[in-house]
């Protein structure tokens, strides 16, 4: 069995996405980690490592979705 974590590459990808797509806002490390935790949750559910910005908060006025690349994800094996 595996569990997945977002690594530093993934954190950097999320920061880049937020700065490009989210309405102006300062994101501290704990806020970015919360977004990473949401992506980890999606992985645990069998989905891609995706996060979403609602239309209200996006610069475009549309819902924006981002998926962390494979380089931004670490897989860990769990012995059962």
C-alpha cells in the first residue's frame, strides 16, 4: 500500500499556480501547506493531485484547477 506526499517541487508548483491564478493575496507557508494537503487528500482518494480555486477567488473569474506534476509527488510504501 502507498501513501503520497507533496514534496518541495510540488510546493513550488502550487505557489506558482496560486500567484498566477489567485486574486492578489499573500500566501504564507502554512496556507500553501493547506493547499498541498488538499492535493494529498485527492491522491488518497485515488484521484490526481489536484487543487481548485473557486471562481470568486480566481483572477479569471472562472474556476481554476491545477494538478501537481509527478515530480512534485513522493510515494511512500506502507507495510500492512
